């Protein structure tokens, strides 16, 4: 599946910020454009990964 990402450079630091607006809160960054793209791939995979810890509902 392909996701649209937004990649922006910081003119002061030279770092790159990247986000996937279709997945709220799914963001990453990198020192280079290539690193940011690799990092967002991992972030998207983690975002879409099902929660492995079962939730316990009870009184607090």
C-alpha cells in the first residue's frame, strides 16, 4: 500500500521532517532526505501494527 507523505527541510538545521497526514500522529525525521524517508516507512509500519497487548477492563 502506498501512503502520501509530506517532507520538509529545516533551513536552520538542515534536518528533514516528514509526516503522513492520513495517519494522525505518524511523523518522523532524519538528518537527510533519504533517512527521513526510511524512518517514515518504519513509523508507518509501527502505526499500522496491531496492538499485541490485550486490554484489561476493570475498575480503578
